């Protein structure tokens, strides 16, 4: 009688705390995108935890994840300060994105076919829905997914990852300003127009529209807020 072969191990069980950490990280990132957490303000992990209805540990862990992304910084014995971008920072990030995204997207317009591009129309329409309802977090998620999916058609994975980080930083600063200026829906509608130009093999039109799209952010002469310990209500639910 042959010995019974060892059982194949099943998928690893994700600890509940790890899952909760991810949920809190997503919720905090959405709050940053939506402007509920403000640059220059110091937020206490226990205060945020009380609002989320969780312990302080997953909040601290989530904040450390966001610190690695350059979105917050630790303030000893106080909490975490949300980092803002100056107008110059935003301009520089936008220009770097333009230098990368425009030529790659133009090249994709020359080589991609309808089967490659049409699946992105759903993401384009999702940005419009999110813009019309004022859901900045959903807009940021769909917008980033749309542009990174376009860049992925160029075949350079690392380039798409680099642009993803640039977009994450600039969107945090820019979406609230776009919405306040009444330009968010117009920005969202440009996604489908961009797809239509690509399907028509119009590289000049693609380049012109994408440059307008990337530079749509309105000017902002406001200075960064002085750091302070926040007494404002943070978001109240982990989604």
C-alpha cells in the first residue's frame, strides 16, 4: 500500500488585520483624493481610528503605507501630516507626465486596433459618471486605470508603473481644484474623445487633446497650510 501523497496546501489565509489595513489604506487614500484630509494638517491615528470604528494599529499601518508613497509624513508623538504639492510641484509633475504619456499614447494610436481600445470605453464612461456625481475617489480610480491601460498597450510595464506614481501624486492635489473650477466633467469627457481620435488613427489630434487634458488643472496661487493638529472630522467609514 502506497503512502498517501501530501496534500497540496490551499491558498494562504490573509489575516484579518492585514485585510483591515488594506481597507483603511484605501479609505484614507480616497479621503486624500476627495480633499477630506488636508495638506499641512496633522492627523492623530487614534482620532482617525475612532472615526473609522477600528483600533489605532491598522490606521498607523495604513499611514505608514501612505508615507512610503510620499503622501504623508510622520510627526513624532502627534500623528501624520498630509503632504501637499506647491503649484510648481504640480506643474513639474504634469510636464514630466506629458513628456512620457503623449509620445507613448501617440505610438499606441498608430499601432493599436479596435479590439485593444474599445474595452477602455467603459473606464472612460465611468470617469464621466463619477465626475457628474462628484465622486472624486471613483473618478481618480477610473481616470488612473484608463490612462495606465492605454500606456500598457505600449508594452513597457515599468513605464506604466512610473507614470502611475506620478499620476497618484498629481491627482491628489488636482481633483478638488478641477471640481471646484467646474472642469471635472469636461476632463472626463475627453477620455472618450481621445479613444475616438485613436480609432481614427489621428496622432496629431491625439497629441493635441492629451496635452490639453494633462494641463487642464486650473492655476492655484494658494500657499500650503501651516501645520497644525487637526480638529476636523475625518472620513467616518472604512469601505
